[in-house]
């Protein structure tokens, strides 16, 4: 049986695997923002649904969410005013050459500044990802469930036998696994 790629929503498939894990992707997202983020640059105070400038049903949800998250990361890295102006102009479609003329610096300097900003965004994204998705299971949460040391399932504490020497006063493995262990010994 083979797998088939199916584009359920128009133009969505190309965005399905896009993420903020590399500086190259981040820079491409910034550079092409005015092309792909259809709400980019609209005045949020005057924009209403009745005066829609775009067809909202054509906006790819994944693109919108990606750019919202990118905006959060940019705020978090705390750029100075010049960097903020540079990145905003870059997102509006200015090229590195245009920016070098605007800021009266060499094109290589603009390239290096953009590269540095993208690295900061990547590091902030990685840091958030580590804290929010990888390390979440290291935090102590009070529940009525415990993980069995044998089957590794999270099971209600009612399915564990009593044990006076453990920290939680419960057996390390669930009653079913303990029963299976005993039956195999006989």
C-alpha cells in the first residue's frame, strides 16, 4: 500500500513542514513575508471584515500561525530601533542592496546584521521549544496517575499495590504487571 500526498487545502502542502529551526528558513520567511502573509502591513485599527482587502478563505492557517509565532520571537529577542526598522523594511520586500542604500552602509554589513538577527530568532525558537515541549515532563504535576516501571503506561494509582518503603507508598509496577510477573515465576 503506497502513501499519497493530498493537498486538502489549496496551497497548504508547501507549508506543512516549514519551521523556524534554521536561519536559512527564517531569512526566507522574513524576505517573503509581504508575498505570503496576506494580512501583513494592513492597519489593524481600520481593518474590518466588511472591508476585507483579501479573501480570508485563501489564507493558509499554517502560514498565519507561523508568522504570528515569528513575530513573538522577534519581540522576545529585543532588537534596537535600527535593527527593528531594518527587519521591517526587509519584510516589506526591500532587498539587501536597497537596505544598504537606505542605511548608507555596505551590503555585506546588512547581510551580516540580517544573519545575526536570524540566528537570534533561531536560538530563541530553540530555547522555547526546549522549555515548552521537551522539558515539560520534568515538571512535577499532581495527578492520580503513576507510571508503571514495567509496562511504562500511566495508570490510576488505584491499580498499584501498597508498599511502605517507597516515597509514594505504592508498588513500582501496576497490579497487572505484578500478577504477570508472579505467574511467570511459577
